[in-house]
């Protein structure tokens, strides 16, 4: 295993303009990467799109050394109301580029890849509305996705590079948006600060946005009363305050990251029976806290976790009960699976992710500079 705690590689100080939003795990990814990049002298300007962040997210943003925040409330590209906001947000981002003059534009979404930036553009693909629908709802895509599909395709094709967080995500992108000639896979990274040696307690934990059917947390609630251990679920529930009442689940609501980490350190088993999950940061955090994992049997999670987890089909409630009961009833197996998950999770470090992204940034900058040196034609900036 690579030692990712070694000294940071020397590289030129760079300025990055990065987008993020407060929905899901993209902001966590962006702040984790920005913190690592700051260690090498890279300055990150973070352009926020979508709903305003909550106080805990604001505090996390302020904690990143040297980060400069640019705020907006433009609708996210996958939202129904995004049509008019996509060009307005692109104009806003171009204005930031003119003021900041970044070396790299790092987009954590697709549509603005075709905004006509001057700097090289990398898109990191965390999520895809089309593959979400395919996995969660099934059947014919609604007509409202046609505009999104075309805008996302243009953005992806215009980027200098596209990064997927897993091979499965890369396959989804190419199936829905066509061949991507400049695409690679760089997994996310996550670390646990001051991991606890707290003795594990006999309960099952799940965490995530309760409104996102892709997480399939409802499956855990359906089987909770039949499990040998109690089930605790942490996640946003503002739209459904009575969710899981009378299910036998202890519904904890949203927890600050530090509090959720302490809960993971106590939990013996973490369950994520997902229908769709391009990476699964919550499972990684739980693994680093020493939880045995029960995951949805989908290609991305199989790819990322291999033999370090137990798997159940997302629609197999009986299989979910049996997998959790198996771990609850066998302390030796549970300890072995927890140790395997923790060891495997240590492959996905922030330092390793940041090192790969820094190398990519430098390659992109060099590719833009080479035509000026050799006299060869450069790559034109493309816009929507």
C-alpha cells in the first residue's frame, strides 16, 4: 500500500476555480480536496451553486485554509427549474474566471463545461441523473431529462478532461453521453480524524439523505423489526418528519459530521443497501471507523469494496435480514469483515486523491502550453 502520509510533492503554486453545491456529498469532496491542495500552496476559489449551505457546512467551508468562497443560488443542472439558470450560472462563472484568472477550472457538474472558459477545464463526475433514473425508477426516461442530457453531453465533450469516481461511473457516462476521449478514473478520498478505539456496540447504522430512493434506506426500515439488533438511521428528514414512525427504527435526523463519526465508531454494522451509488463516501467513513459493511449488490460497490463487504440485492429484503443477522450472530466474522473494510478503506485517502488531481492539473496546463512552444495548433475553447 502506498504511504499517503508522506511529504507533499513539490509543485508550482496554482489557483483553481472549483464548483460545488450543498446537496449530497459534493461539498465534502470539494472541501477535502481543497484542504489537501492547500498543503502544496494551491489556492482554491469555491463557486457554490444551488441551495444555500446550512450552518455546519458554512463552518466547514471557513475551516479550509485560504479558500475563497463565491456564493450563488442558481438551480443545479439536474433540477427541473435549471433551464434558465444554466446560462446565467455560466456567465457568473466566466466573470469569476476573469477576476481570478485561475490555472484550472474544476467543475463538479457537467453542463458548465461548455461555458467557454479560457483556462483548461476538468469535470469530475460524482453523479448522473440519467443513470440514477435507470437504477432507481427504471423504464423510459421522462421528457424533462432531454434538455439535461443534451446540456450535460455538450459540457462533457467540451472539457479538457473528465474524471469518474469509479469505473462503473465511467461506463454510465459513456453509455448515456457518448464516448469521452479524455476520461480517467480517480476514486474519492476520505480520512477519519482521531479514529476512536471505542468498543463496538450491538446496533446497525445507516446514514444518508432519506429522500433519495437511490440510498434504499427504506429497505432497512422495512426489516428492522425482524433483526436481532436495533437499527439507527441518521439523515435529513425535513420533508418527512414522521418517516420510520412505528418501524422499529431509531430515526436520529441530520447529525453534524463529528457526531455522525462518533456514532460510526460505536456501531458494529453499517448498512447501505443502495440501488445507485457511484462511490459511497458514507460507507468509506463507516469502514474507517471499524464497521462491518452490508452493501447493495451493484457494480460500483462491488468494484470498490471487493471481498471487504457483504452484499445484498437492493430488492431482496430477506437477503438483507440474513446478511445482518449473520454478522450479528458471528463475532469472529464480524471482526474479520470490519478489519477487512478498514484496511481496504485506507486505500482511498485524501492525499492520494489530491496527488492524482495535482498531476492531472499539471498535465492539462502543460498540454495547453505545448502548442505555444511547438507552434502546433492549440485546443480551441468551445461554448454552448
